[in-house]
């Protein structure tokens, strides 16, 4: 069984809380982690406390990899099920397991970053600027 979890950032958490959550999730047996930015769905929902810079998402991806997650996807536009096949393929490869024959096409999509990952955004647009969160975010 391959297990996955997701961290949504920008709701007031501290960096230490994020690191602790990553360690706890890995210790609990989580194989795959996605890390993303909270996007407020409407004015009646919790406000965005901060916009997480792509550089921090890259750092968190590296931290999650160092902790030992089998597959990691991290970026402001990553969604929890985004590229699930890629992550599943990476997790099986990490475990030394083969993809089932009916899913062999996933191996073709498992290499390199996706456009929503922070590393791709930094490569495409460069370093982030400090932008305050609007009062109505």
C-alpha cells in the first residue's frame, strides 16, 4: 500500500511546525507528500496569512526528500492529487518495486519537475519578490 498526505501552507503555521509535521508524517509511514499554498476559496473562508515563496517550497521539497519520503511534489500551484501517477511511479521505484504492466505508461511521466512545482517556477521566472498579502485575501 502506497500512502500519501498533503500539507497546505499559508494559514499561520511556522517553519518548525512544517518540519515537525513532515517528520511525523514520515514516521507514521507516509510514502508521498505534496506541499502547496492555501488558496482562499471565498470571503467566508480562513484568510491567507502569507504567500509562501517558491524558494521555500524548494527548501521544503529538499527537506522532505532528506527525511526519506519516496516521492515529493512542492509548489504554490501543486494540488494534492496533481500528477498522482508520477508520484506513485516514483514511490514504487524508491521501494525497488516494479510498476504493474497496465500502469507502465506512468514511468514516462515520472522524471523531471512539472510546471506547477516551485523549481520550475523559479527556473522560468527567477527569484521571488516580497509581496504583502492583501487584507481581503
